C-alpha cells in the first residue's frame, strides 16, 4: 500500500475510533438510569412473614409520586429507624433487617422510592431525596414523632439518601452502611479509561460533600472485602462526618453481612443508647 493509502486508512481508523468513543459516552449518559437503578415491582415478603404487626402507608411525594411503605411498631420503642434501602429490589427483600431492628426495641419505617415496589414514578437522584424527605415529614406530622427520636439509616445507595436528609433536617442519629462518597467517584472507578466521566453523571449523589453538614452522631459501617464499593469510600465518609464513631468492619462482600446482623447487635445497641433520649414520649392516638 502506498504512503497515501496508509495515511487515508489511518485517518479512517482514527475517525472510527473517535466515533466509537463518543458513542460510548453518549450511551452512558442516556443509559445510566438502567446502570444505577434496579427496581422490582414485586414485593415478595412483608413483616407478617416474620410475625410482626405492621401498618401499610402511602405518602405523596413530588411530581405526583405516591410512596408505599410499612410502619412496624414496637410496644416499648426507644426510637424510630427510617430505613433507606439500596438500589435494587424493594422493601420486600428487607424484612430480615426490619425484624432485627424491631428486636432492638425500635419502631421501623420501611419505604420504597419512586418506581420501586408499589411506589409510583421513576427513580432519579432528585426524586429519591425528595422521597426520603417526604417520609420523614410524614413521621413528624402524621405520627407525631419528634426529630430527637428519628434515626436515619441507609444502606448502599440508601446511605446517600439518608446522608442528604440528615444534612437538611433534625434527627437523633445517622447510620450509613456500605455506601459511597459519590456516584461520580464510583463512575470514575468503574470507567477509568473514559475521559470526562465526571461530566457524564446525571445522578451524582454527592455524599462526601453532604456528610460534613451532618452534626448528629454518625455510625459508618463498611466491609474490607466489598468488591463493589471499596472500603476507602466508607473510611472517607467516616473521616468527613463531624460526629462519627469508629468505623464498623462488616464481613463478606457488598451484599454480605450487614450492620443489622446479630454479630453487630451490641455495637448498634450502644450507639443508639447514647444517641436516643433515655425515655420515649407517650404515643399519640
């Protein structure tokens, strides 16, 4: 092939590679919802399967979304855990954690973000943060729960929602399990070969920026063997939180043992005992 032919071939290949690279960027920008959110609409279990009495509730959020959830009361509750689940499934897969928190003498509120379970709408960062705030306000207004008795608890993606809410509203404490500093940081980790990844993220969930605004006692837990969200994310969140306790080491991968598992019951009990009021107010009827 002549030099002219080689030059022309190189230009064609170069143009093709640039085109393919740009196509990947465009695809990631428009398809990232399906890479981040994995909702299921089939709720396979309820607290009744664990022998727990519970109340179903529906709370309106923004954009007309209707949020579905469970209020699981404990007769001798010392506080209320507002639980934020991860990015997959729905509350039907979190009955076990709900039961174990209930056994810690806590009322438990489980709810599904928009698009998850029986909640309407489609998930987004703005929507999920609004959903967390809506359920928090429902607890305050409809259940007459004082902020001093509310523990905001979040796992994985739910940790980002719990952090954002705790940065904006009063509460007793914050618990963050196996969560990330931001989705932007995660995208950079997952796609290090993509230039400008940070500019592509539409749902950044900037937890590292928000957790510095959280003044209440904060408990962060993360696994050394977490292959999805490296433990460095949990370590940084703990370091940035103004009132954080020691980092709790979880066992197994990202979906392994959680902070609600029996081996961590004493740690959770000690943290909640020091964060919640010593006496619960009388329940409103």
